[in-house]
C-alpha cells in the first residue's frame, strides 16, 4: 500500500513515547512493529473492537502520523470519537501541546536505549505522588475505572468490567492446561505409567484444522500463508511454536510480528490433537506419529525438527518425505520418581525448562486438568513493566534493569538479568507484560533472583506464581 508521508517518521521496529495531554503523569508508547502497522499503549487502541491489530489507530497515532496518513491506512475517521473533532482546535494551547509532543518524540525515539528515553517513559511512576496505575488491557476490571481518563473515547470502544462481561475470544478453543507436580511431596502423586516429555520453551499455538493458528487466549497469529499451507487440513493440532531451548523471547518476537521472514525458522512441535480428544492419549499420539515423525527427545531444537516431514499435498498427508517443520513431541513411559528426576536433571543440563506428564488413557479436556502435570525446579510468572533503569559502567546507554509490578499492580521489583546487549538496547516498553523466572519469594513477598524470560503478547495482565497447591494461570 502506498501511503502519504507521515507527519513524523518512525523507523521500522522503532518506538516513540508520546506524553498524555490530559495527564502529565502518563506517556504512551507507539511502536512501528511492521510495514504500515503501528500500535499504541493507550486504552483507545487496546480496546478497538472488531479490528485486527495491524488495522487500528487512535488519537495519538493520528497526532504523530497525521490524519491524511491514517485515513488511508485504516479508513476515514477511524480512531476518532463520534461527535468529537479531530483536533482540539487552533490557538496557543493547541500549538503548545503539538510542540511538546514533537519534542518528546524527538527525545525518545529509540534506535538505541538512552537515559532520556528511560526518563520520559518512566514519568508516570517516577514523579512523587504519581498515580501508580498503568494502562489496562482489554477485559481487565480497571478498564472501566479508567474510562474518565481517556479523551475522545467512543463509548462503544470502552471495555466493560470483567464482572459484568467476560472478554470474548477472537477464536480458537480453550486448551488443555497443566497443573504443577510438587517434587517436594512425593506422597501426593505416583507418576509411574504416565507419559513424559520435555516442557518446551516456546509459544503455545493451536491449529484449527481450517485456516488459522491461535494463541492460548484466542488471539490469531499472523503467520505467513506459506506456513499455514503446510499444516494438515481437517486435523486440529496443539503444540508449541519453537526455535530451541532458552529462546522464548526470540520466538515470541517472531510470532507476534506480521509475516516476519524469520517465520521460516519456526518449528511447530505438536503434542496433542484436540479434534480426536475423546480418544485415549495413546491413540491420539499414534495418530500424530502417522502424520509427523517424532522429534528427538535429546535435542528438540529448531534444527532437529527440520529434518524431514511428510509432504502435504492439497491438504492431504502423503507418504512422500520432504522438507518440513512439524514434529510430534516424543513421549516416553515414566518408570517412577527416580526416572522423573533423572530426566529433569538431563533437560536442565541441556538448557531446557522442565517436563510434562500426561496420564495414561486420558482424554483431551478444554480446561486446566489433573491429567496433565508440569515439573519444574523454578517458578515463573508475569509482571508489568513500569519503569526502565539505565545501565551503568559497561551498560552505559543501555537498559540496566526493568522495574516491574506484580499482580496487585503496586508491589515493585527489579529484573536486571536475562538480557543480552541487543535486548538491553531495545527493552520491552513501559506497560508491556513480561515473563520472569525466579527461585522463591522473599519475606516481603517479592521474587528472589528474578530473570527475564521474554515479552508476552498472549496474556492480559500480570499474574503471580503461587508457591503452594494453587496453580499459576500461566504456561
């Protein structure tokens, strides 16, 4: 699509921060994430109903890119509240606001992370007395409470409180989710006879057997058509989009992009087939292994998954072998606790995340179930980024640590490890949800030795790990 030159050019994959003109304690992050596709952390962009993420706009995008550009990109008048003017009028006040925005954009454009960007992005949390309530994503209870803080919002675009209306899924199905197996209390569960596999450090993905892949919470992946064309029609698949061990953040970055050329590197590691969910797990696994060859249990990486797959011709799996990217995850019968601990230690040495156990003879349930257990030696959870702290010494000019809040949106802690220098130069923006990993909680209830795992796009908000029998609602 040929579009008019934007009023302010944002380089591809870059971000700028725009201060709120109604609340000096707030700023919004605009991200040019793909060709002719932009996002904004404001509520108006987040709750735009009925529009794909690459076809949304808001008043901040219009202010930065210009109305002419946005009218052609997403449609005339999109992102402008009904009955409200496109601008706040002419005069000194409007000019001052425009100049402030232009100045903020100039100082916070991030081809590399700078202290100026950190300071601008952190304003609403750093200043004394600032209201520590970040922008709420679609479906959260805070969305309705923030309604009066969002200028020019159409009433139809404001999310209703979760208590009154549950967020509707865009598509997909409720997937089978795991509960945690407690290694410290072996009296509660005997894993003998269960099916054991590696817990892959990828992005959960459901293939609907027709035309699309969906995230765990029902968001559609923007996978290239040539990727989708290789998936078998008529069979629903449940698995992980995967690059290799300890590469979650890299994988997440690729699969949340639109038609990234790096989709060619992604492997789809399949561990179940929901369309045959009433059959025992063993029967489902045999059918998967007729469709796709097994992935090696010792090296379930991107390269090993790329060896060979059956060729798919016109949606029908043939007996011919060809270049493929789908593998059936290897399952082995568990011989008991010693077997679990032996395999877990092996996976940890190889940089893996943990193990999964599936009950023999179990059916596929569309919920969190006792028939699927996860085994890990650490905890993971989600937090919201509220501030960037600049690095010192060798990290001068880069991110030093993320300041995050836990599920209560108040308790702060820092995540300073788990980043390479490239990620420190382009850290997750203010308001982003990130997964972190930690050993345990301190007496104050904050994570001890938290490590960054990756930025999330398929969850709606921060979620704490619970260190007792209750289960964490994250995978």
